C-alpha cells in the first residue's frame, strides 16, 4: 500500500485576514492540504479562535494572531511570530482587504491613506518580512481583484487603484524573487459571496449580468486557486494575475 502525502505536508503558511470569508476558506484549504497555518485577524477574535480550534481538532496546526493590516509594523511582527512558532513561513497569502466605495470627491485623505495602508502597504510589509527567510520553493500569493481589469461600479476609484497596485507589485517582484526560487502571483477574484460582497447584496444587481457563469463565486473556489499556486505543481507560474471570476473578463 502506498501512502499519499498531502501536497503541502511540512509547509508553513501565513494568511492575513484569515478569520472569515475568503481568508477563512484559504486557511481551511491550506490546512487540509497539510500546511501549518498562522493567520491574522483584527476584529474577528472569536471566529479566529474557533477556526484555529477547528483545525487543531481535526489534526492540523493553526495559530491566530491579532494584527491590524493598517499598521505595517504589526504585520511584520505577526510574520515574525509565525516564523517563531512554526520555524519558517513557506507560503505567504496577502488576503486582508477593505472596500470603501464612494464618489471620488467625497473621500477624506485619511480614508485614502487607510485604503492604501490595508490593501497595498500591508502587502509590501508582509512580503518584506516573509520574503528574506523563504527558501527555494517559497510561494507568495496576493489576493487582488478582477476589478483591477474590469470594474463596472462607480465609487470604486480607490479600491481599484489599490488592487491595480497589487498586480503591478506582483509583476515587478517576480523578477526580484526569482533568483531565490520564490514565486509570487496575484489571484483576482470576481464577485464572490462573502461579507464584503454578498450574493444578495447591493452590488449584485450591477455585477451579476457580467458574470458569464451566471452566479457568484464561492470563497472555497478562490481558495482552490490559492492552494494550486501554493503547491509544488505551480513552480513555473510567477508574476501572474489570474482571474477567478466566472468569466467576467472574457
Ligand atoms: N468578495 C468579493 O467579491 C471580492 C472580489 C474581489 C476581491 N476580493 C478581495 O478578497 C479579499 C477578501 O475579501 P472578502 O470578500 O473575504 O472580504 P470580507 O468578507 O470583508 O473579509 C475581510 C477580511 O479581511 C480582514 N481585514 C480587513 N481589514 C483588516 C485589517 N485592517 N487588518 C487585518 N485584517 C483585516 C478581515 O478581518 P476581521 O474579520 O478580523 O476584521 C476579514 O478576515 C480582499 O482583499 C478583497 O479585496 C473580494
């Protein structure tokens, strides 16, 4: 009889914003593929602890760390804590994000700064913290948005800008990271049924018509792509932005 090892057996992952929605689906999937997973939360402490307990109860390893992505130093400390607990971070997933939509002339500059801080600066900070300790085969996966390519909503100027910045960062950093054998990619979800964008929420009537498959995505379907990119099978993919959007961008 042969024993089939889980694809991420022996690997350690760090996921930002992992307590709920897409982040929680990523945490669950990476854990079920065999990775030890550290993940951050900022407000969802109970859900974070429940998720870590659920994974530990099913034989995996998980730790929840409070870290506000608006605070770059907190993000760096959280990565360091994960390295301390598990010995390394082999897979970094930058998932935490906020979507503050309003007419461009109504944004306070503090709101601009916060959008940039959570959706973009924290991504760079986490990569700065995790990248140097990654070994050959390391994986960085950002969660951008298909809105960076195709945005039907008014009021999304800052959100789309941050996600386009993530796509640009991904492309450029692929060159810097390649010599160490580390890949970096950007998963761009389309409309996905979460707290941010419920399938019966206010954006649904606007975005639904553009989805070729005629339905919202599930968080687990975004996690499937993350798991693939994290796996050894995806070793020849880097610098890519990959839409998982039910065919919006076709
Ligand atoms: N849903 C969609 O249709 C869609 C489409 C394209 C892209 N995306 C992207 O996918 C990612 C996840 O979106 P989602 O739909 O799962 O969003 P969500 O339901 O609003 O969940 C957001 C997650 O991010 C975390 N987060 C928010 N602000 C944070 C902060 N300052 N520090 C640390 N964590 C923070 C939250 O943690 P707490 O619960 O602890 O606050 C939560 O885990 C985001 O980057 C989003 O832009 C989503």
